[in-house]
C-alpha cells in the first residue's frame, strides 16, 4: 500500500504543478505580449518486490515550454506602440542584461530614450554586441514607428528597432513577457513586419484555460482523496499488526 500512497502523491504533485501553470496563464490573459506556458508529464515505471510486471510508479513534470504562437493584434492609436505581425522579438536592455520581448508598449522617458512599459531601453542595431539604446530629441517633433521597425522623428529616420529571431530551444522565460537567449543565438530579422499603433495580445485562450484549470483541480482532488484512503489503510494495517 505504501507504493499506492507514493503513486497518488506523485499524481497530486503533478496536478498541483499543472494548476500553478494554468492559473498563471489565466492571470495573464490580458497581459500584452504574454506567451502561455505549456507542460508535459512523463510516467515512470517501478519494479515491484514480488516479481510482478512493472507498473506505473509516479508522474513527474518533464517539460515546460512557452507557446510562441502569435496573439491577436489590438489597435491602440498610440504611435509608439508596436506589434510584430511576423516572427521575431524586440531586444531590450535590462539590469540583468539583454532580453527579448513581444510586448511593444513603448514610450519616451524624460531623457528622450525609447523605453518599454517597465522603463527598459529598447535597442537598435544588429548582430552580436552592436546594439544600443535609441535616443530621441524630446523637443524635436513627433516620433513615429515604421512598418519595418524604423524610428523616425519629424520625417527623418533616426534608427531601426533591433528585431531578432532565435531557436525556441535556446529561450529561457524571464518573468511574464520576456525571454533570455545567448547573443550568439540571435538571428536578425531582415525584413520584419511590424504594425505601429497596435499591441499583441496574450495568446491565452481563456475558455480552454478554464477547462484545463477545472480538469487539473479535479485531478488534484481525486489524487488527494486516493492518497488519504491509502494512508488510512496503512494506519489500520499497523494497528492490526
């Protein structure tokens, strides 16, 4: 029966982890540029002591991976908002180094630097180690973003947004809307497709997410009940012995 408790416990832990991931996805259903996290689990077989065939011993989370499919575009009317209609990421500078994001809610800070909603400088340039913040004259006229990532002021192009692609396997999720990857893994997107005045919505499907949350909750409750029954049987066995 101890093995039964272990199996039920591992199933409960797996369901709890699924609950956590699904709940976080749903919490970010309205977060600009958010990419939902998907999970995968493996079942492991264990040998029994009585020579019987192997049986499923426990379940463990084997993989968490970001779903990089694009979210729907939402119009904002803000000329500094940007959404990538094709592949790629914007490159931003953070206190922890360069990060990649699809959240294109940009603005100018007091120093005239183009920054993200979190205040991180948006970078221009291409290739490894040749990127820099985009500096704009705060009093030099209106700033616009072009369909290929051009940053222009009063009709004059000052810079182009650094837009790169990477192998998904090299990405590490950082927070809710950013990723990290080795600079050598960057591949410049030579002909990006960008829409200014738009933002990319989260790619979480709230209906599907609620269904997954309900399923994970029921699985956790079922596993917890089974575990409780096995423990009760173990206690009775010990009392008899």
